[in-house]
C-alpha cells in the first residue's frame, strides 16, 4: 500500500510512515510469535527487508546497511530486547 501511494520517499518520510503503520503490525504480540518456527520469523523479517527497499537511494544496499542508515533494528533484535525488558 505504501509503494502504491507514495512514488518517492526520502528517509524521514519513510521512517514516519513505517513506524506508524508497518512496525506495529509486525510487532503485535511479539512475545507469542517468538515461540513459532524460524520460518515464521523469517517471513516477518522478509516484510521489513522489502519495506526498507522502498526508500529512494537505499535499494541497492545490503539489508544491514539499510537498517543502519535508517536507524532501525532487525525484528529479531527488537524481540530479544522486548523479552529482556519483560523479564
């Protein structure tokens, strides 16, 4: 939906849209899906990989580099952090 409605996004605009609409859906009940198979976790991570390619100028970078440039962390890292906070 983001790709369809926004032709060109810079990093600031993308972060606002991503943090408002996409990430909450990916992190909903994060403590529950941590028990599921790795394939489910990889499927969710794949969504974030694709979402970071939307930003103009970042498409050809590696996934880790795109995350660093945008100031985001991998979903797996966020899940571990959430588990530590909950503990």
